[in-house]
């Protein structure tokens, strides 16, 4: 080796070369996913997992640090087919690279989850999840459509809950497979069926009970999501259990954690409504009684008010005065009539004694004139008395303190006394403004 010609350029050391490899790998293989089979699984006394993930042609050393393992609550076994997520790191002392794992999923679930996330992002970008697009659920639905399996437990739960909570509604079940290759198409067709009816239902519930991601996958299909979005009927998505979420949950107008909860979300509790109606009835009865009592008290106050008593006394006086005048008129008429009757009798007697025809005619004419004069005087006197009475009544109406209020005027009362002049009002004391229809207290 002493005869070899030395290199004319710098040659890196093993450490330098390894560092360059480390930089290239760690910078370009971050947050990667890889699928394979677990083998040679072991756990150190410190709680770290060491294993190899492999396929038919290659293998990759992996490590899961204890804090990540505790967070993921793992149950790893040799032979598991998994999807791993993490970073590639180079361990320089041994010149080996390995994957630092921070995510572990079953291989099939990983692919579906990725597909789920891709579709979710796509539909969200198109605005299918926007709150402004969601329809309001009816407060008191009478017809409710249900899209689920006719043989599954979901419809049984919905029907039994509906019978207890809102028995006035009618359920319309449209069978659709809720898992399998044909399920998404059947669900979409069922939504279209309800949407095309001439007398549509008030509300739709679609869903099923819990299951694995594969079981719930039809509700993550794009055809179902777009059918829900295009449906003019409000839709509640009730898929799986409380922790399960599907694409249909995001697109639907409302999401229920379970099929049972969808009924609670869709309908009011009839017993609670009965309690509310009973409470409102009692409140209304109390308010009506209070109003009646208030107006009774108001009428009583008016009846016993000083102003009304003065008016009543004035009316009583005028009635008595009118009655007195009427009696006088009747007495005068009676005297006048008897006077003329006696005079007529006297004249008739004189006529009968004298017997001339001319005298008879004169007396008849005179009698007719007297009779007409009597009736004229009677009518004139009665007319004058009526005019006097109407004048008195008109004056009485003008004296009525309530009359101006009917024309929109008000008056001010202080301690029950009518304040007619500015200087009579004590401004530092409470007073009332009386209107046509009530009073307002001013403090």
C-alpha cells in the first residue's frame, strides 16, 4: 500500500459520510406512511417497542418510544398487517436506518381512513358542509321517513322511541342495505324516492347501528353525500355510535350520535308539551282573572268618582225638573181643556135656547178657532218645553268633565282633585294624567 498514489481531493470519513446520508434520509422521509407485516416484536425494560415491518422483498427496522406507545395504547403482535406513520432516522453508531413510528393502524382501516379524509376535504372545499346550507328541522313533524335496514336494530330503536316520545307522527320505512357493495346506491335511491313524492314527508332519518369503519363505509360514499345535500327534505344522519363520524354526518342538516338520539333530536316530547300547555293554561287563567278584577275595580272607581257623582246629581235634578214641567203642562192642558169645554157647553146651551142658525154657524166657527188655537198653544208650549229641555241637556253635556276626553283631551289630577290652573299644580308631588281610557301615574 506504500506504493499507492494518494487521492488529490478530500475523502470523507465514515462519520462524515454517514452524516450526509442521515441528512438526506431524515430530510426527505418525514411523516411517511408504510404498510407491512410486523415481525421480531420485542419490548425493552424501558417500555420501547422494537420490531421489523416487512413484505415479501424487503424489511424495515422500526421503534416506538414509550411515550408514543402509551399514548396509542397499542396491542401489537407478530404477523399483524399494519400501516405505520412516522419519520426515518439514521442511527450513526451502527450505520443503520430505522423508522420512528408515531402512528399505527390496521392496514385495511388505514386505506379507508385516507380515502375518508380525501373525500371529506373535497366535499368541504365544495361547501357541502357549510352551516348556511343546512335546513331547519320542523318543530312538530307529522310524517317522518326512515332509511335503514328493515331487519336491523336501528329501526326498532327508532320506532320504540317514537312511540314513547311523539306517537302522533307516522313513520315511513324505506328499506336499504346499510353495508356491503350495493348499500350506497340503495341509500341514495331511497333518498331520491322520498324527495320525488308529491306529498313529501316532513323529515328524513338515515342511519344504522354501530360497526367497524368497513361496516359504516356506505355512509362515507360520495353518492350518498351528494344525495343528502341535494334533498329538499331536512335530513338527520344517525350512523353508528357516539364516537363514530361519517361523511353523511357532516353533510346532513343535523347529526345524531345514535338512531335513538335521532328521534330525540327530530321530535318534541309529548309529555313535556302537555306540561307546558297545562302551565300556559294556568298562567292564562290567572292573567284573565287579574284583568277582569282590574276592570271591575276600575269601573267601581269610576262609579264612585266625585265627577261622576256630580254629573249623576245634575241629571237627577234635570229629570225631576223635566218631570215637574211635564206635570205643569198636563195640568194646564187639563184646566184649559175643561175651561173651553165648559165654555162650549155654555155656548151650546145658549144656542139651544136662542136657536138662530147664524148664531150656530158663528159659534161653530168660533169653537173651531178656539179648538185650533188650543191645539196650537199646546203644540207651541210643548215645543218650547222640549227646546228648553234640550238646551238644559246640552249645557249638562258641556258641564260633563269626561266629554273633552272623548275628543282627545286629557286632564291632570293631584290627590283626586282636578288641576285646572298652572299655579294649582304642586310640581314636587306625584300627579296623574287621565286619558279617555285610563290614567298614568307621574312621580
